[in-house]
C-alpha cells in the first residue's frame, strides 16, 4: 500500500496549500443550494410524509424526478427494470460525476416530529434511516452543479441517480448490472448520521436468503404422529445458527426473522419460513459462512423429516474506500464549519437522548478529523458498496439527529421531518456540491481519485452476488 500512502500524503499537501477560503465558484454552489433550500425542504418533507417502502416508492421517486426535470435535467425513468429507479442527467462530455439519491422508508416506524415515541400513523412506515433527506440533498447538489455548467463556469456531465429499495432488496445492484456507472468518473454519496465527517470507513458485505420448510399437517393432539412439523425444522435450524455463533470470527454477524412459524396451536404446521442474513467485513469472509448455513438447512430438514427450499434474496459488497476523495470532502467540511442549532433544537435532541437512555449532550456537528481507515469497521451494510466496486466513490456523513441516536428508530424519523434534519440535509447538499466542483475544476484530482480506486480494487473482478434476472419488484411490500 506504499503507493496509496504516498497518494494520500500528496493529496493532503495539495489541500493544505490551497486557499482556505471559499472561491467564487464555491460561493456560487452554496448560493444555489440556498436558493433551492425551501423547495428541497418541501421535497424532503413530502417524502417523509409519504414514507414508501422498498420498490413501492412511486410518489417519492416522481417528486425527485419531476423537480430534476423542472430544473433542466433529462430524466430516464424506470431504469434497470425498476419502475422507481431513474437517472437525471445534465451536460455533456467529461468529467462525468454522479451523486446518489435514496428515498425508501422502513416498515413500522411511523413517528410524529416529537422527541418522544408517538406514531403519526400506527404501524405504518417511517424514514428511520433519513432517506427522505438523502435524496433531496443529493438532488440539491446536482442542481447546484448543473447551474455552474449552464453558466459556463465548468464543463462536463452531472448525473443524479435515483436509487430505490436500499433497505431491503438493494436496487443499486441491478443499476450497476445495467451499466449505469460505466461512463462515470467519480460517484458521490452521503448518509444522514449523528456526527459530521468525511466517511473513509468501509461497510459490511451482506447476503440475504429465504428458507422454507414443507411438512405434513395433522391434529396436534388427536394424531400428531401423522404430522411432520415444518415449525420443528425451523426451530432446529435457528438453534443450530445460535450454536454456530461460537465458531465464527468476531466480524461475522448472523440474524434472522421468523416470517411464518405456523398459524394455530392445534395444528402441526406444514409450512414455515425464515429470512436469514449474514454479514462480514469482506465478501470473501462472508461467503463460507453463507455456504455453511445453507448446509445446515438440510440437516434441520432431515431431523424433522420435512422438505426444504433455500432462495437467495440479495447480496451486496463492502464499500471500497477512497481516501483521496475523502481528503477533498474533508477540506470542504472544514471550509463550511459546523452546523449551529437553536436552543429549541438542542432541547429536542436532549429529550430524545433522555427517552432513549443516552447521555443528554445534545447535537454533535463538530467536524471530525479524517480518520484512519479501520480493517474491521463494524456497523451496517449498503448497496453503495456495489457501486464503489465499479466506480471511484466518495462518502460523507452529516448530522441529522442527536449524538448516539439509535438508528432505524422512531427518533431518526422525528428529526428527519423537522429543522434538525433540514439543517443537516442542506449542509450535505453544500458539502457534496463543493466536492463535485473540485472534481469538475481539476482533471488531475479526478485522475488521483480514480488511481486510488484502481489500486484498491486491484485484479478483483466484480460479480454481483445475486444471480442474473430481473429485480424482485413485485415483492416490495
């Protein structure tokens, strides 16, 4: 990794000698975001209110696509076999810089904009990962760059990628397979967070699969000996999974959801179904665990004397980090400085911390130093990983909720629909547009970012974990 270290040092030197004040073009993209801020907040809040889940984001996708069209982008809807996926493009020639936008919600997390748990619509979805802000901020950054291209200040092409179903089926896999990043030089992404930093950590590779057991129903009291319990097989299997935990590496994560364990107590169940998920720091560590867990299904079926079926649902790669791009993003965060909050916003954050059992320290928008990239980062998974194995990718995290907020929870939903989330969204839009501007203005920088991507990827050949075929759009609910 000597070349990577040298590349990073040279990048940092370049940034340190650059003027630590906003150029006219950076002032212009910031002004553009601020000009559109009210509309971006409206878009974010509409998507927050609609809260559509995987592959059901019909209205949410159209809100974003229509606003892109209104601002001069050419929009290609329904790409890669997904009705809610789209690409909005403006400009021509090189460089080609894309920015990701997500907009799907999570089931069962409906919440009012209040600092205590109080569903807006009981049992309905909510944006517990902040994707209502994700899409809006990224579109705002794309529009700011578009206006600079339109004004003749920079040359090239900007693309806003509308990417559905990040929370369940990972729609970017099929967009990658469709070749939608083949002509892109650098991709930009961000994610709502509880802290502010250029993100130079990877994520966890992941594979999802469904297990079904098929037995024979019988009366649970009168003649249970005539039954073959699919539920028994399910319990045997999950017991095996839990014993297996002792014998995997600490980086491995295994979790499951019992979707059907039988319907009534007095019938020997003839059907059961389990959603199983495996993760690890790298795909190469995850796949052997996945293979072992599939073998264990057969064992459980033999013990319960039932039949079985294993179906791959989806799978994603870990993120391929780009520190050169991270250094560029870091510089722009430092130029922008931290977000400031009102006493009311700080009190809102502290109340959430009180209710969720966290230290009541309020908001954390201090700009974190650029971290060392950890070998085993922990955390979650994202289909941004698959994008990052096909194009150089720069990531960002921006504060949209109080420090230590439990993610994928009502608390994130509450903040995402009010001013705390709005401020983070606007900030992210500015930071991304500034970073994109750096790339448009400096061809040598684009080459450096791409050089690191190629060196980190090495000889690896990307091959999607999911088999060939259309995305499971009819399984969105």
